[in-house]
């Protein structure tokens, strides 16, 4: 019953969902600066007569309840921030903010959640329970928006029994979803190392403490933490993507700055790796006469509650067909959704957004990233409505 009702109502509001996505895509905003994005979402909620509350800076929670009696509550989260990438797509709704782009699909996530609200408004007389719709800022940048919203009470008054989130996946064709119970996304740590030396003329290295040479030794030595300290059965990645120094061909700088990332799936090992990174970097620097400061910050794993995720998978098969529900492997990328599931069972799944025939294949965080818009928004929205209603017992 629900599938036909939901699809009819999604089709009725699909033009609004597409309009929302294209507006958000054209007006992307970076993490912690989503003021106009939130204002647009608030405007749509006001037009729909749906109550909302601000929750942290640029965080918003909308609540919609069915008219049938029930005390059950569930939650859905969508992130809303964009990336510092210059868009290369030639689209009528391409980014109007130079150097900022929705290259991770958060415009799709936010417009789909608005679509869920649009459909639930039309179905109020037919369902029971309450859906909390969480529009989260700053997923892309530490300290992130999820922990702040959780700490500010986004999952309280009333508290949901479960929380859902979706994320586009260009490797999957539109109309399919991917899901994995248990550990899914890696913990995501940012590493900042400052090597403090003594700079001067490159022709006199004996009178200096060369932070460039020391930084090179640090990077090579730190790789042995993964190759010799990490368990072979625990996926771990340690990568360094940036080295900054203000020297020149004949100038050795005073300081060198190194930035990198650590990804893994074991919280105990993650903590041990943090300490090993600090001790290794500081020890090498000290042995060579330099100073060293290490800062590590990040997000925990995304862990999909096994029982709830198995149920979500069964519901997805009911709605989409077994051939359209794919089992996913571990994902080395990071996500702060795990902050919402410390005390609340959650399920984070992927929505296919690619189309090889149309040439829509660019990966996430790419200047040419795009989605197969109509089927992604139609099926992404419709499935979320179905999962929310089934979670509420409808």
C-alpha cells in the first residue's frame, strides 16, 4: 500500500524537490557559513507550515507528526555544507559562489529531506508518529556540526528511537542503494605537525637545524606505524597531503608544517596510533635538535546498528526490489554521522547517483561531480519516506 501512495505523492512534489536542489546547488556555502542555505530551508518550512527550531549556529531541526495517535519518534539527518572547489560543470544552475561547490551531494541530501517533509505534510492524515528532520551544518570540517547538534539537544525532546541518513554514491547507478551493517565508514583524523628548526642560508647547513630534512624523515618514519604497528586485519591508512615551508632554493626555513590524515576501524588502535604518531614525530625531531608540535583531531567511525540496519535493508528490498539493494564493503572515507549514533541506533546508507550512459561518473569531491538528478531525488526521497514510516510502525 505505502509504496504506491508514497510514489504518487513524491511525483506530485518532484518539481519542488528539483527546484530546491538546483537552488542549493547554485548557492553553496562552506562549513560554518551556511546562513543563506538555512534561511532558504526555513522559508520552505514556513510555507509548508512545518515548525522548526534553530539548533547551534546554522543547525535546524524540523518536526512533523502524523495525525494518528502514537508516541513513536524517529529522526533523519541531512548535511548542508559545500566544499572549497571551483565547479567545472556547465549547468544552468552551476555554482554562483566562485570557488565553492556542492561536490559531495549535500544539496541532494538537503533537498531530499525537504522532499520527505513535503510528502509527509500530504500524508499527515494517514500516518502515526513523529519525524525529526535534522539539517546539519559543517559535516566537511572539524569540529563538525553533528557533535554540536547532539550536545545541543537535537536528539532530545522528543528523543528518537533511531536515526537515518543517506549519502549519494556516484559508483552506484541511480535507483539503487548500498548498505552495510556494523562498521561502515572509517574514523577520520586530521594530523597537524609543526617541525621547529633554525633557518638560514642553504650553503651553511652545519650552522642550522634543517626542518625540511627532518620533515622528510618524519613522513617516511611515520609510515612504519601502519606497516609495522597496525594489525594486518584492521584497515589503516596514514597519508600526508601537505608540506608547507617559507624557504627558497637557498633558504632553509625556521619551521615546516605537515598536514595529513589517519583512517582506521578500531577505536582502541586509533587511540594507540595517535600516541605513536606523537612519540615518533617528537622523538625524531628531538634527536635531530628540533622542536615538534603534534595536533590530532577528528571524528569516530560510522557504525550502523546491526539489528536496525538489517531491518532497513529488508524494507529497502520491499520498496526497491532485491536487485536494487547492494551490500557495501568498508569505506575508508570519514563522516561525522557517527556522533549522532553514540546513544541512538542509526543507519547510514548510500544512494546511487551515477549514470554511465549520461556520462555522470565523476567521483565525490571532484570539480565535475554531478548526479542523475530526477531518479536520485525521486527514489532517494521516496525511500526515506518509506523507511521513516516503517520505523514508526506504520
